[in-house]
C-alpha cells in the first residue's frame, strides 16, 4: 500500500491505532515508508515511549511523534483514559523525545472534562518542550460515541474554544491547531476581518494555506483491515486496499468525489459563504443526522440565504 501511495503522491503518513507501538514490526513499516520518500510520523499514547523506542523510531525515519494529553493533571487525564499512571507515563515519554531530539506534539481531545483546563494544558505543553498543541474537538463516533452523551460540549462552547484558540495563536510560543473543528477557519476570517488584517502565511501561518474539513479531500484513514475511510471518525468505507489499489480508491471513489464537491452540501452548510474554507465536519454531520453531506450540527453561525 505504501508503495502504491508513493507512486502517485508524497503525503504525510501517520502510523496510528489503537496503539501502534504494540506492533513489533512498526519500525520496519516506518523504515519502508521512509525509503519510499514518504514523511513518516507516529501517534501514540506515550506510555511505552522510552529512550530505546525513541532511538528505534529515529533510526526508522520517524520525523515527529504525537503524544496524547487529555488533561492538565493526572486525575483528569487518567480518568478520561481509564488508566491510573497514564499521565506520568505520557510525560516521561515526552521527556525521552525532547531529550533525544525527536519533535513531539501534544494532542488533546477537547470535551467537558477538560474544557476549563485549556489554558493550563497550553502552559503545560509549552513547559515540557513540545513543538505544537493540536486540539481535537470530540466527534461522536467510535469510542467518542460511547462518551458523547456526557462529554460533548455545546455549539456555544465550541465557538468559545475556537475564539480562545485564535487569541492564543497570536502569543503562544508553539504552533496551535484545531482538528475536527472546521469552523475555526470561519472564525479566523471573521476575527481577522474585524481586526483589519489580511490572512496570509506571514500573518496566520499554515492555517492560511489549508481549510477546515479535509476528509476525503486531503486526508484519509486506512483501518487495520484495509478499509479506507474519509477520516478516522467517518465510518463509511470508500473501498479496501486488499481489493483495489489505493490510487484507484483515492481518485475514483464516488464517496470521495462527493466530499470534494461542496455544492452537494445540504442545510446551512450548502449556502454558507465560508463553505469552501470550512465545509463543516462531515463525520459529525453523519453521526448526528445520518447524512454526511448534511450541515455541521455544532456550528452556531447562521449564514444569510
């Protein structure tokens, strides 16, 4: 599959899971992708990352590791993760990475349990030497569906988080990114316009050059069974790499084609002026309405007709 991908594109490949470090051959997979010229990175819970693991990942060509911290303290993180000691183990994993020169970013799932801890999570991320903080707004699918009833924040709280992130992007010492929150790109433009600032790479960095929901347009997710999904939170398969080449699935899938055509979106997303920079979370729309082309259910913005 990696060879097929490398034959028509050179994307970032995220080795994820579950927990990818439980695979004994994860270093071989990383090395194979590296030798193909692909940028290989790895997402882990960090609990088993020690100096030996970091060295082996470095030798295999891994360019960055992301480690999840879902709270600013052990009680919050450990209760969300369901494992006592996970917080301290993850912090040790970060320390091993920074000590040995492996760039590490922190991934945080934003939900009710840590909503008011975001400033402290940012301070913690800066203090431990991470290079970035990526905030993942909870999507009620998979494991997220099991906890969504008690953990999903409201649309107004989403808006609050995104505006806080915009403000902090101006003064944080590390890179910040909102994931599974495409309406951040609408918020960013609204705020910049109010400030009289033109959005460029110089003023807003990478966020000026990308857009909101990338499912099926710039990213996809391949399960351990070979099923190809628009993203890791979008349980509709576009095909299986054991049956069709990845290049064929990516270029010819009807599912991906529909996601790349914003004129097919329904509800308020369909007539929103920000549709081509936001697009609404397709996974969240599918989870809430059963229609992956439906409107983003956690956006407060009401576009004019």
